[in-house]
């Protein structure tokens, strides 16, 4: 039996696991053949029993550094799902190296990485119905997936090898340009109608699963939809008697969570992990600021909701209070077989139901991006709702991201308002302007000088003003993303003291965002939400087109 205790600890003690889950251990990368099999308790037992032989100690320094990078990423705020994906991708990489008889050491890993990326590129060129699909290195792969795998491992190698340039740029794999097509009015109406159909279904599920229906109505339980269709839930088999109703409870919680995301625009992970509280509501414009009842006016704003949603949320909270007296979660899914409370939400139940009743499933990110005023308007007519609801007009104008001819005209007008100093009433960069361009004192020599033409110049202009709003932090974070892209394409300076202009801009923006983060809890949440949106590719409308172009995503109608 192999003595595993002689190796360094390659586990993840800060990650939470369910009682039936196998804690992660990167030691599988040290044993030949272990990377290619499922990482579970049986595999760890085989390692202890010597079924995979002795650890390949020449890999130890490489694996230890990879483990350190993943652990550091998680401790600094990375998500559990990201760590899980990183581990899986590293297993793919190591399994390929073993099949191709490539060495895995610090000295050879770059060469092995390039060979792996070459194999990923070849897989992108295979027909989808490939006869050799059961062979790992002959499975067809999309360019986007290939790039994702290569970028994950490449980023780790850049860090542990202290590379100056990104290793992925030395391969033949490029980020695939995403084709953005303009959609006309009819297509926009159709997309919005899908959102309303999905929202109506969520409302009908929530209304149908009352406390009595959830706990007492005999199976099969039927939920009538306003679209004339019926959802039927049969009695689960092989479950303890007390657990048979849990599937209905979880179904309503899933519908409520998706509706909550659509109403608040909150990030999925943040919403799923919200704690249950006694909420207080403060009128704010035509909506409500929701705070903890104990703190009321002086506590932080937890989220915003539309007024029409308040009564629905209160009904759900009452339903939830009677079923979950001990749980501290706002959306307390009942877990089975020792599953972890924080397990990633996949909306499997709702996806299945959407297929059953032939209603398009709207994923959480799309709900955040569309965020129609009240997904569940009783009219059933999305066009009428858009015409009669002030909120919906505003949301569709500012948040609806798909390109359209009407929005193109609006964006062109906004561009010229910024580009022509004689017409402009706002700053070129995010924020306000109070006068003519005037450089601040001690402006760095590499920094762009204020000239009312370049947004970067505003960062060092004495007449530029920050704006105390979430929209400003979102715009500033999007502008920061532009500068990061520009910096990645800059040539390296000849001397350490020669910082590229983009680097100076990044530092200046980070100073501003740091002030917002540290000045108050509300502003900190603005920055947090803005950064979540950037991570999801949800950029501020003022910079969306420019970012897409910098990332190589062009409108196919352009010459």
C-alpha cells in the first residue's frame, strides 16, 4: 500500500462538501492513469492500494504550483464552480499528456501544452458525426470550448512560469469571433414574447403550488397554465413517505428563485445564497428598496424590486415560513443523499417542464439582461405591456442587449454628442464634465492629456466629475475592461519605468473603484454587481459595441 502521507497536502480544505461527496484532491495528477478516470472515493482508494503505482515525483513541483494557484484563486473570492471546472480541465490536460507520452514537468510543460492545444485545434475541424468520437482525442469540439480549455490551463502556466506574454498567444488557437446580427422589430417582439411566456409559466407554478397543494393534494398533482396547457407531477418512487412531497416544494422554490432574479437583476449565485430575513420596504421612485427589518432605514439595501412584485414576494415568504422554520436561506432547496446546501443551481426541473409544455426556457443570465418590469403581467400581451408600462419601455431601451436598427440610430446619436465638443453636454469618459479640458496637477507623463476627444484623457481632467450611481460604476468597470484588452495588445515597454498609457488608465480607474468600494456598503455593492456583470460579458451600453469590436466580434453586415 502506498504511503500518501509522504506527499504534500493537495486537498482544498476551504471548499465545502456534502457528506456523500468526495473531497477534491489534486494528487490524482501525480499518478499515471488516475487523471483519465472519475475523481471519486473509489479512485482515492485505488491510489492508497497502489493500483496506480507510485507517484511520479518529477510532476510534484508542477502539480504543487497548480494547486497553489487554484487555492489562491478560491480564497480570493473565486467560485466553487470555477474551481471544479479548473480541476476537470487540468485532468483533461494531464490525461492527454499520458496518451501522447509527453512529459509533465516545469521544464517540459510548455511544449506539452502546445501539443495539447494542437490536438484541440484538430478536434475543432472534425465533423460532428465523427466515427471515432469514442476516442478521446478524436471527439469533435467547438472552437469556443477548445479556447476555453486552452485558456484555463494557459492562464495557470503564465502565472507559475512567470511568463511575460500569454502562452495561448503562441499557439494557433484564436478566440472565435461571435457573429452579431441586427434584429428587426418583429424579431425583438418574438424574443420578448418568449420571456413573457416563461414568466407566465413561473407565475402559474407559484400560484398552483399553494401550501395545501404542496402538502395534501393526492398525486398526480396538476398545475393549469394560462396558455391552456397542464403540468402533471407524478408520485415519486423509491423515496421515504415523508420525502415524496419534497419534489413539489423544490419545484416552487426553483420557480420563485428564477422570478426573483428576473425582478431584482441579481447574480444567480448571490441570489441562491441569500439569507432569509424579515424584510422592510422603502419606496424608491416607482420601486422598493428592500432592507433587513432590524436595520430599516440605516441598514444596507439588499436588493430593489418593482412595486408589482412586492405582494407576490410576500406570499412566497409566508409559504416559506410555514415549511422552513429552521433554515436560514431565502431559497432553501431540500437536498437529497447528503448533497451540499451550496450546490450549484442548474434549473433542471424548469428545463424539463419547459420541454414538456413547449415553452422556451429563459436562463438566469438572460432574465437578468432582459429584466422586463413585471415578467408576469396579467395582460398576456407583451406588446401592449411594452406600450403601457413606463418601466418596461425604460428597461427595454437601456438593458435589452440584442442589436437592433432603432438602437443603432440611438447609439450613433449618442456617439456624436460625445465626439463633437460643440454639442457635448457630458464627459467623453463615464461621468460628468463641468468645463474645458484642464490637466490635473502631477499628471503622469505617460497619461493621455485631456482634450475632450479621448475618454482616457478625462481621467486626468480637473473638470471631470464622478457620479454617485450604480450606472456610473458599471460604465467605469466596462471602461476598465476596454483598457485591460488594450494593455494585452500593447508591446511590452523597453524599460520597467515605461508604463503603457493603458496601464496608467487601469490604475486610475482602479483608484476610483476602490474609493467607491470603501466609502459605503451601498457603493461597495454597486462595484460588486458591476464586476459580476463584466465577468458575465454584460457590458455598459456606452461601451458594449467597442468591447465587442476589440474582442473580435464584428457585425457581419459591416464591410
